[in-house]
C-alpha cells in the first residue's frame, strides 16, 4: 500500500527475544501492519524476565520498525532467589505448578502471598511508571494516531489507559485472556488488593475506545463482572496462524508409530492427567492400541507433571522435548499425525481458544481435543477439525483416541485438515487495521 501510513503505538510486554505463545499475536501484527497502511511503533520492556526466549523471532520484525524498550523492575528474579529456584527457571511454570509439598514450604507461601497481595494487577506493575514516561516521549516524537495495548500482563492496559487520559489519543485494549480469576492470575487476593484490581479492570473497560477479545468467552467473562460496559465497542479478533511460518519448514522424520503431539506449556490444571488415566486403563486391558501410538510433548512442563509421567506404566510411549524455537516446534508438529489440545474443565475455561489450536489448523492436523463445552469445542465442530472428549471422562477419551488412531492407521481421516484463511495472521491483521481506522474516524 502506498501513501502516508498512520502510526499505531503497540504496548506489549511480550516481544522478541521473548518466546512462547504470548509473543505471537503482537509480533504478527507488527509483521503485517504496513501492508494495510499502518506503521507500528513498539513500546516494550528492556531486559524483561521472559519465561522463554527465542532469538530467531527477531528476524520476523520488519526493517526500521521503531522499538522502544523502557526500564522494568522484575520481581520474579527476587522470587527465584528467595525460594531457592534456579536463576533460569520459568517462573510462570514454577508458580502455577507446585505439588502439595512445595505449596506448604514457608518460602513459597510467603512468595504467593506477596504475589497476590502486592502485585496488582500482576508482577509487571513495576514497569508502569517507566513505560508511561517512555510513552510520553514516543508520542512527542512519533505523531501517534492510535494506541493499542495487548494483555496479559494487564499492566499493559494500565499503560495504555494512562497515555490515553494524558493525550486523548484513541486507545484499543486487546484481551488475549480475561482478567480477574483467570487461569494465570491469582485465584485469591486480600480484600483491598482485589478491590483495587476490580477498579483497574473496570477503568480499562470504561475508557477504552475499542475493546478486542480473542474469543466470545473472554468478552463474556469480563462483562460478567462489568455488565454496564456491554456496548458496541467490543469486537472479536481471533488468534491465528502465520502461513509464512510453515513455508520451507522441513517436517521432522515420520515415526513408525502414530505420533500424537502436544505443543506448548503444561502447568497447573492444564495437564494430561486424565489422558494418562485413559492410557493406563488401556495398558491394564492389554490393548494393542498402545503399540500403535507415540505421545510427544514439546514445550515447557511443570516438574510435578513430569514426575507423574515418569511414574506412569505408560511412560515408555511418552517422549518429552524441552522448549525449542518456534520453527523447531513446527517441525515436530508437521512430522506428527494427530494434534492434542487440552483445556481443563472449569467454568472460566469455556472461553479459551488457545493459540496452539490455530497452529494445529495451520499444520493441517486432525485435532484430538480434551475440552469442555465452549468456544474451542464449538470451533472444532463448526470446521470439522477433529474429535472432542470431555477432559475428565476417561471412557470418552479412550473412545476418541481409538477412533482417531484407527482413522489415521487406515488412511481414512474424515476430518477437515484444510487450512482456513479466516485464521491466517495476515488476514487478521487486515481486520485489526480496519478497527484502528474506525476509532480514528470517531474523533
């Protein structure tokens, strides 16, 4: 697209060299926005304490994009020292996957209380004053037309709110997850801390020029606490997959067994416990199915879950690959036969559509979803992407597993493995560009 581009200030904590799922959405926006008449300017954190790193993602940032990295105070570094954890241990995994013995350690109990009581809305709150100060300088020098903040962490929305109030620039708040009580947030806070957090959440919903959610469920969860903000500012903007990520990727060699892959992190309630129970029942039944399959986990896994796998009688069919670059994870994905999705059975999880679901679509693999009824199950059914079993019903899991393996072994996969352009990152960024243009027109 020719002509003068408008400028959008993207406020994101996760940005290369950050790895993991949280970086993909903001990175792909930056990668494709220029095609739709928008120049991205990025405000992120300097020397951030990311749970995972992927230096290869730096190559996807277009030339000459202005990236500003402001100072941040990262308390998780102190947390690791205080609790005796390794300096390079991923703190999101560490804090969300504690076995009962660890939970009762005094150091862990104190650290969790501090996290719940003092880090409001999250542990990145120490970034707020520095980011706002940097944001003022950016706005003064870059002629910004729209502000876009993406969360979590929710501190990014507080930065966007502050700059919006100071300058009156239209502001779009993008929710990749909901907020209070969500899976990755403290389930308990002292009353004063929770009251403060509720006020923060309400202030963001009240003041944003446009509100984006990655799923209908995220929107509904936010509105369940803030019903007065049900209005025409809301817009659904899915996560997706980047077709260019798959171009030229050499699939990992095919295994002689049917490979069922899970790509991503496992921690807390997001774990394969009931899949393991299903496999262990098949083991007791001496089922020939176990001789046909290989379970491959690629990504970060909590120690308690690793121990559970190691102690299982079906551990011999399980392989674990620690966190690897995004390209390497796609190689494993393309070399597999079935993609495994796990969403825990909890009311708030009905609104989850994880980023990996769209990468599975991009890879063209049939999906075995251990998921409750909700947005993910609806989408899988709508596009005929695979089979769904309740995440805590062992018999359902066994039946779905057997059906998918039989179909793959017979070469008669009936599920739709066509890539859907509707979920391609370039297409979604075009939708974002239209949204940014629309908030400018309302000035």
